[in-house]
């Protein structure tokens, strides 16, 4: 009588292992899951395992919710509770470029293997996984995208449902995908963030390359730990698993044998964004010219390595993040511009293929080719040190008029604490005036970016309205605030055109009418008249232009609109 009972007990495990195979596994690594298959797979794992939970969060441009899968060894899925238990969160993002599906398939297998207890998730680590970030791109499935990639048979498209590249959208958040992502990121406050990708470019032996948070930009003891401990440990763990890592081959010349510089992960990118919140961030890049099974296996192995390292170093990583958050709240200035320091480098082992030139069958001109029958190994310099070139003093607070609601919304999505003024108030603040900028003539991800920004500063009293936003910098988001609100920062909201209306004059003058007003104004203001004469003497072209001279007087007069070129984010300094 006991045998049937034993068979009954074994049935759930048997059904579990039999049914939960990915399309990748069923096709021997030739195919990747569709969006529907991926979500159905995780739903099944969720139903059959008490270690896994999947929840839907906010919307995406494709009209589908963004899903988040939590894997917790003690079966607790309450994020606040897990934080109280001092768990380390590893946040994995997949399918930001669905033509690069390695992470999608590797994560499905990893979660299934943990659910089936083939792999043990340490109790001090929680996995948080977005199965597919760019849902619109994944639904746009074809075998023709990424023309040179070695598998799978079909895959998704790089652009999302609005044709945005989501890996340029983290700081500006033009898409619903990014809005939902920021809300999830702030909820999790992850210790480690991993954004799985596939690279192209030069041909070499390495199956995987790796972008890590730029350690100087990450800064402090976290930056040192990243450069001296975390990254080297990952390289060692992956070598034990049969994969020689190398830094992302950020090389735009012919071949990389003479070395290259570290990829600059500004906050428009996932790892640069995550670094602003004191998260150790990585972008694995498997090599598109390698067979798909190799790439998926390498991605799986790297995620295992992240789990292993984080579990063994959980206490130190948590302590470093806590200390750095506190230090930044007390920090008096922040760097906002950087430059590669070529005086410093480290030697790395690069495994490449011999290359040469031969006649192109298309153009008849010399073309680059690689000879895989001639592998080589060489030590090359890797330039991964940056120095700051511009810093700003941190204000006590930023004050933003409520009319700039697009900016306010993005700050709120990113967990910025703020309060609204309870009454009309006149406050002495430091203000910026935009003196110079360049605007890109070509669109980039929906924007004509501003760069080369120069500002002048003035201290003045400004009257703010009831409901305007007062944003203290004594908060965890202090560094994020400087990066987005300081107009000279590379990926600031000014750089991304959110303040462009101030760059155009709304009022003007009629030359023949203003002539008399201008003449009267010069008589009443001899200092302005003197400056006009000096400008005429120094600038012959200016002296020939009546319009330019009238405009000079107009801009010096009280008739000139104060909002023109006035940056509408004010700094409270005392």
C-alpha cells in the first residue's frame, strides 16, 4: 500500500522537470523563446515553486506590463522584509536589445534550476530579474536583424515600440519602459545590477567581454572595491568555469592589439545610471560571432559568479554602500565632467586572431579580415582611469518652479524627496545664465542634444510661487540631483533639451519703433552707452549692423525678457 503513496509524492517533481524546458533547450540551442513563451515559463515556475514569484508592474510602450521575477531562498518576497533581513539584491535586466537574447534564455534556465534545487541560491542573496525589458522589440521578431550574429534562428529588434534604444533612455526616461524601470529600481535599491547584452566589432577568441561601473566615477571605497576586488574576482571565477573574460572591447580603430580605453558609461546607459545610486553595475557583452550556445552558457556562468561573489562578500558590500550613501549626503562638491587619463593603465591579456587586408569583392578596395586559424595571445594596455575636469559645489537645496513638470516627474520617478512651498516666497539664491552652448544638428534618441555649455552665476532674490518645489540635497539622491540638474553635466536634463524653451526669445522689438526708445535709454544710462561704443570699436562687423547694436541696447534694457537664457533651476547656498 505504501508504493502508490510514494509514487504520488514523486509526481510533482517529475512533472516539474519534464515540463519546464525552454525553447532554447528543446531546440539544442538553436532558438530563443518568444515573449509569450518566456512569460508563460515564469508563470509556470511561479506556480510550481515556493522559491519564485513573478509580479507585473507598470506599463511599457508596447502596452504590456513589465514583469519582475523574485527568487528568494527563504520564500519571503516582501522587499521591505528582505531589506530588514539584510539580504543582498542582485537585479538582472534582460532583453533591453531583444536581438541580444542570451540573458533571456540563461535567466530562464537559472531560475528553473534554482526552483528545481539543481542550483542552491544562498540565503543572503535575492535575485530580481526582468525577464524581458524591451517587450515591443521582442515582439518584432525576425531572422534578419543583426545580420552577422551567429544564432539564434530568430530574435527581436533593437528599437522598442517607439523605436527608442532603451539603453540610451535611463536618465531621460522618454519611454514608459524607463519610467517603470526607475520605479522598480528605486523599490529594490539593488546592491548589484546586471544588464545582459551581446557585442559586435572586432573578432577575437573571448566569448564574453565585460563593462563594469567606471571605478573613478563610482568613487570612494566602492570604486576601489570594484576595481581591486570585485572585477578581479569575477575574472577568476569565470576562468574556473572555462571562460576568459576581457574588458569590453571599446575599440574603433582597425584592431585592438595595441590596447583600448574603458567604455565611458555615462548615466544615459544602464550601468552609469545605476552607479548614481551607489550600485555595483555591470554590462556583460557576449560576442555575437560566437555560437549561440556558447554565449548562453557564458551568461549563465557569469550570473552564477555574481551570486557566488555577492554571497561571500555580502557584509562588506552592504557596509560599503551604506558608508558611501552617508558620505555623499555630507559631500560638499560633486564632479560632473571627466576625461580619460592616459598616463595610467593596466596590462591585460588579450586573445585575438591575426588580421590583414585583402581586396573587397564589393568595392575592389582593401578590406579588413581576420584569420581564425591564427590565434594569438598578447599583453595590451587597458586605460581605465578617468579624472574629473569640472566640479560643482553642492547647494543646500535646489528650487524648481512648478511649471517644469516634466523635470519634476522624472525626479519623483527616481525617488527624489521634495516638498512644495506653502506660500509665495522671496528667497536669495544662486542662479545660472546660459552663456554658450552647442546644439547637435542631428537628432539622437528623440533629442538634439546640447553640449559645450558655459554658464555665468549670480546671486539674487527670486520670488517663487506657492507650490514650487524645494529639493534638499541632504538625501540619498544627492548625486543623482547634481547629474541631472547641473546644466554642464554630460547627461543633464539641460543636455537632453528639457529646458530648451528658455533658449528662444518670446518677445522682441520693431527696429524703427525701438530706435527712439533705445536712444533715450542710452542718454539715461551712460554706462551702457560706453559699453556699446567699446563693442563697436572692438568688433567691425558689429559696428556695421544697426540691428545688432539695437539688440545690444535691448538686452541691456529692462524691456529684455528675464526668462531668456535664464536657467530655471535655482541653488540655495545658505
